[in-house]
């Protein structure tokens, strides 16, 4: 699904995620949901993206960055820059400036302009 998204093949990415969601056990749910949230951002559906990635109580640490990047982009699309900045700062606090830059490079979107130096 991620490769399809990066190629701009959003319908194919959605189809892959729908199959993955049905076939994967619960421990992999967070990674699938992070990808689903980013797909919704790319599809221009930020409110739906936040419904998927807005609650981090169930997220395992290793997928938190992906969730926060999708959340930041969704908030930025909705025009909620303060919320987008909060998500970006959580990423920065977790993996540093270079990590934030790399995460935004791998998952570009509207929040990138808010990341600052």
C-alpha cells in the first residue's frame, strides 16, 4: 500500500489496505492504521484520517511517528496549524530534527511547511 501511495496509485493503495486490514492480526493493526491515515490525507479526507489516527492510546511505540505525521498532515489540511504543530513537535521530541525531516520527506504533505528549522 505504501509503494502504491508513493506512486500516486491511491485506489490500488486503498485496495491493498482493505485486504491487509482483513488479513492481519491485531498486533499489526497500528501499522495498517497509520498507513490508512496517510492514504486518507492523500485522498483529501483529513477528518476521516483523524478518525483513524487521532487516538494514540492503542499505538505501539514503533508506529507512533507514522501516526503523528499523518495526524499533522490531516490537521494542516483542516487548517488547524496549532494541532499540526503539536503532532510535529511530538515527532521532533521522539526522533529529533533529522528524524522529523526524514519522516516528512518519506511522507510529504501540507504539514511539512510547519516543521520549521
